[in-house]
């Protein structure tokens, strides 16, 4: 049971790392598009950045709920 729990925690951590890396990549891509491409408009950039903000908010909610779960588990043990 502990092994499964540890595996689940590792998978969640890897997923969070992947999401964070994706967000960073999107921000850099948006910045590069703004610098290099005259066709890439401000509204394109705003849309791309709003998507990143939405991902960040989802990740924050997941982290907060994970923290609350972890607190409860620590009190039980």
C-alpha cells in the first residue's frame, strides 16, 4: 500500500513538473512571437497568456488541495 502511495505521489509530482514546464514554454514562445513576428498581435499574446494563467490557477488549486490532504494525513499518523 505504501509503495502505491509513493508511486502516486511521484506521478503527481512529475505531472506538476510537466505542467509547469509547459507553462514556461508557452510564455517564452509568446514572448518570442511578439518580438519576431509582426503578424502576431497583442490580442494573440493576451489569449496565449490567459491560457497560461488558467493553467497556473488550476495547478494552484491542485497544490492547495494536495496540501490540505497532506495536513490531514500527517495528523492521523
